[in-house]
């Protein structure tokens, strides 16, 4: 009987040890679980800075440069070297015109020039001979008049003989001056210059049969075809430089003083919601539109990747109100509960709710005021899963 009792006591003792060990494990397990419930939170410090509210203005993309290239002379298109969508460089040949008719015109003008030059040579020779003869006649008439006047002064000849000598002298002088002016040669020289100008004009027209792009860019349109007629008024290839885009907006006078040339502004594309861009203010018109008292503003957007297309509708964001030296926090840090705005802050590892008053806001930050200071850690996300007084772990 005593042996059975001792055996039962041993069994009970073993059971107590097992239960105690199991309880120890459970308690330790719960302790681990409590430690595991400390949440990680992402924070950002309250900052002092400047904040601007933004107003969007609708616009669309236009290429920074667009050129409609016409030939400078008319003719039949003999070759077309580009198509819509092709990339071209400045000076690249777009299309050419047939040269047969212009070559013929050039040859005609060259022949006319040669004829006028030959006529000038003949006229110059004749004029030189006439001038020499007129000079001799003038010299003889002058000598004769001087001798006759000397004789007349001593009464050796009559007044009639003196008058005759004077008339011959005067006529010779007139003829000499006419020969010196050489009007025939002047006219012939003018004909040569005119013919030379006609040759140059024909040569220029012939050179202009090759139509080149004045800029580097992309062919956006063409209105020519091989065999068709092109001229300075019809038949062209349009080239756009889309390395940058230009957007125009009308800005009221209350905003114009808050922007300046070179300022970077946000740009959003209506059709691509997740694509954010920025542009630079390229030009602000110095004059207002008399109808609505607005100013024309041009914004340039980089398109070096050529992923922006002319005609896309966009919105340009400009500052409407500026505030400096204010406390501001990211928008997602603010939580509204029962019409009160709160920030969830972390102080010594413990969550605390702080009521704040909000001021101006843009799409990134909001002005706040209240029992909050610069440098305070504020929780950015997951606030709805936190309780005031809860211990948290800050992670970056």
C-alpha cells in the first residue's frame, strides 16, 4: 500500500513538472507575441518653409518650331525623298524639281549675254575710233581759229573768215564732248549688265530646284508628289522641331506678378494620368489682352525623348498664393476625425494625436498650426490602425 502511494506521488510530481514547464512556454510565447505587436511606422519631420497654392490652366502641346517648306521656284517635282514621320536634319534634301526647262532658260540668257558682250566690244572699238577722229578735228579747228583771230587782230583777214573759223571750232568741241560721253558704249554696257543679271537669275532658279529642310526635325505633312507641280505658293513639306514643346496660356494680372521667365512649373497630361512633367516659363507678354486683361504666357517643355505629341491636351500649374516661413506637412499626414484635423506624432516612441488648424495647401504639402513644432516626427501612413499611447518603431 505504501509502495502504491509513493508511486502515485511520483506520477503527480511528474505531471506538475510538465504542467509548469508548459505554462512557462505559454507565458514566454505570449511575451513574444506582445513584443511582436509593436508596429513599424514611417515618419517625416515637420518642416518650416514656403508654400504655394496652384491653379491649373488648360493648354495643348505645340512644337517649338514648325516650318512649311515651299520651293523658291516653280516646276514639276522630279523626286521626293521623305515621307511623313521621317527624321530630317537641317540642309537635308526634301524634294527636287525637273531642271530641263530651267536649263533651257539659262542657256538662252547665257547666249543673250554673249551677244551683248560682243556688241559692246564692237561699239567700244567704233567709239574709240570716233573719239580719236573727233580729237584730231577739234585740235585742227582750235589751231585754225587761234591763227585766224591773230590775223584778224592785225587786219589781215575779214570778220567773216574769223566767224567761220569760230563756228568750226565750236562744232568740233561739241563733237569731241559727245564722243567723250560715248552714249553708245554706255548703252551697250547697260545691255551687258542686264544680260548678266538675267543669267544670274536663271542660275539661281536652277539652284532652287533642290528643296532642303531649314531645320532638323520630323516631317509632319507633305503636299507634293512626283510628277506634280510645286511653286512658292503650293506644294510643300512641313517639318516640325519637337525636341521641345510650347504651350500657351492666358494668365490673369493677379497671378502674373507671381511668375517669372525661367521659373519651373508643373505640367500634367490629360491622357496620361501617371506622367508628371515640368516646364519652364519661356516668355511673358508685356501687353495685356484688352478683352479680359490677361497676359499671354509661353511655357517650354523638354521633349528630348520624343514621347510628347503635338496636340496633346495638358494642364499647367501656376502659383496662386504664396506663404513663407510656415510649418508644413505632407498632405497624407493629416487625418480628419469628427471634423477635426489631426496629426499622429511620435514622441519618445509613443503615438500621440495632435489637433491642428490647416492653412493653404497644394498637391504636396499643407500649412499647419497648433501644438506642433518644427522637427516633430509625424506619421505618414497607417494612422487608422494606430491608437494614441501605442508604442511604435520608426523606420526609414
